[in-house]
C-alpha cells in the first residue's frame, strides 16, 4: 500500500487558528458581537504565541457550535468560501505547500487532518488541491446546525480518525508522514512512520527531541511579500 501525508491545520499548514481567523467574517455577518470578536482576537494572539494549550484552540470547535446553532449549513460554507482569498489563503505557509508538493510528486495522497470543522477543512483542501480532509463533524438536522458535535477530532480521537481515513483510502500509515505543531497531537504523530514537528510547542519539542523526530520551522506565508 502507498503512504500518504497528513497535515494538521492550525499553526502547521496555516499560521493561525482557522476558526478564530473567521471571527472577523462572522462579525461582519452579524453572527457575533464586538465582545465575542475581541475575545476571539485575544485568543488568537495567545494561540500564535503559546500554541494550542494556552490559546484554548481545542475549544474553538465548541465555541463555533454555540455560534452556529440554528444556522443553515450553506451559510457557513459561503462564509468560508468568501473568506478564502482575503483571510485564510494569506495564512498558508509556503513551506507546507512545498512539502505537500514533494509528497504528491512521490505519488502520495495529501490530506488535512484537523480538529477544525469539516466545512472549513473541506474548503481549504479543495482550494489547495489536496486529496481530501478530515475534521470535527457538526450535527445537522433539517439543514441546520444543532449546536452539538457528532465527531470531535482532537487528542486520541484524531489518531483514531487518521486510522479510519487510512483504511478507507488504502494507505499504509507506516509509510506515511504526519505534520503537527501541538503536544495534543502526539498520538496522531505516533500513528505514522515519519512524524514531523512543525513550529512545535514546548511539550511537542521535548518529545520530538527525545524520540529523534524531525523538527521543522515554517515561517513564510502566501500573504507575505
């Protein structure tokens, strides 16, 4: 079986939290108020400086559910689509895209695997020409979000989801590569033959150094000059 390449999204493939980056577009749509917007911006700053544990990035899917409750699915899809060029694309790391292109040149499939909502990762994967994406799954009834998650792709559940994805795609995880920035993704990284710590937080850096995992620094964004 062939291997694949699996990229975490926030602070790995892009420079910030995707969910928090969408706070501005949500505010402009009238879906969140100024206080929520200010909190999102503070959380973003903490996330960029300290990583997932301090910025509470693991909670952003739950926060999004509170905001999305009752919203039609196509409205979120439209917001993400509209935000791609002005908000999300400029955050994409050039080094991540170069790595993805190297995997594709070897005939490997490339996926986003993230705790961000499926609607977000699907759009980014499509725009970047990746093979697909796996994210947290929101519960939907009659075309509207219920405010609950039916799949929370964080921690150990992310490793389980990766295994399910690999089986569905016929990929050998032992011949695969995974990229992440967070110590919360250690199980995810342990699932593949080649783990890569990207812009790692302190916990992940310690593990990577102890185990001899590759450590890479991604710094240049598509939005940069």
